[in-house]
C-alpha cells in the first residue's frame, strides 16, 4: 500500500483539491501536471487531448457507460491505462476519456483530469482540508469513535447507493440529499429542494456559473439557512449554517426510478452538491480509508 502525503496545490482563489502528478509521454518527456481529487465522480477521467500524449498502445477496447455532468448531459467514453506518479509513489490506473473534459493550462502546469472516489477507496486516501493535504488515512476507527472530533459521519451509505459521500440538508419540513463533491467549486441546491424542504433563503440577485469537473450550469445566488444531517437524521454538531448557495435547475441523475435501499425505503434523488470551498472553510476531512467525514478536534476553532 502506497503512503501518500501530497499538498493541495492552490490555483488562483479556488479551494479545490488539486494535486501534482508526473507522467511520461509518448515522446519520452516527463511532464508535471495537475489532477483534481473529485469525490463526486466514481471514475478517473482524462482530458481528451491526453490520447495524443500517452499514445494508442495504452487505450482499452471496452467502453464505459456515459458519465453525467453537472448540466445533466451524458458524455461518451473510451478508456486507457495511465501510469503516473504522485508524491513519489507509482500508480497505473484505468481512466475514461470524456468528451468535454479538456486540457487546461493553469499557471505553469497542465490540468489533465480527475481522480475519482474508487481510486480514493482503493488507496485509502483522505482529503484533509484542515491541513490542505491529500494523504493516506491516518486515523483509526477507535479514534473516530472516541468523541474527540466535533462530528463523525460514516460515508458507506452514500457510496453504496449514490457512488459518492452524501449528507442531508435540513429545512423546516424535511431534508434533501446533497453530494459531498470536492470537484465542485460552489454549494448548490435545486429550487425543488428549497420548496419541498421549507428552507429559509434570500435571493441576492446575482447569477453564477457553477462548474463541475466536466461541465457547467448557470445558478441563481441566494443566502440559505440550514442544518446538515446524515441519512438517519443525526445532525452535524449542534451547528446551523448561513451560507451563500447557488440555486440550479437540476442535478445529474444517479439513481434509477423507484430505486430503494436494503430496507425497502425509496431513495430520494440528489438535490444539491456541497462544494470544496464550504468544506475548506469548515476544515472537514473526507476519509475513504476509515469511511467517514469528520470535523476538527473538539476545542479547536474554525
């Protein structure tokens, strides 16, 4: 098992978990590039232009079902094996090429793709916003159950049914499912969830482009009051939040119609995404090794 402790690379004013990788191109050169750690994606994804850089020998014949982006559009896929280095550790992983995912020049480095939740699970990685690192899980179940953290929420339920960590955003009436999406740069919610949950909000009049890993959609800005719970209704700490949030028309469909959990309860649709800036402000850790989202130690200040 690789032991990773990679610093997040700050890009402009964005608070997104970019990490540096290195890879060898078909031309024999060693390239440094950026990858985004994206808990909202089940797949690893490469920019389409990487087909030229890595060469056809690494392409795979079998294709994957389409990836749905933030605008609820399905992208066609082909696949490749991709060798890369992160924090001096070697990896060879399966990646999908997604139409609409392109190389971007960010400062003096290329942004070449994303590493999804399967990669994080397989390598027991944690996205640690308190220390701004991506590292191998370094907590134990006993520590998480000791009561020394401000909150601990298991992510197994979300990974099982939604292929991503989830929470519920709670209003006056009931809650709505929101994906914990480190690849998203905004906190988003659908108008349907606001109306059905009885969420208290105030429209600011601003419009914002909400960008995901392979797509974007226009959102209407509001100030939202809410609390967060797990799927059983256990609240994250004793805290309620007031946050600037983007109201968007729809969220990518991740469930089949009428899909139920193992107890036969109908699974509610996804109605929002908690983006990286909110997690960074709250200094959360999303730990795929021990399968939990947790806050800072009790007694620490946010």
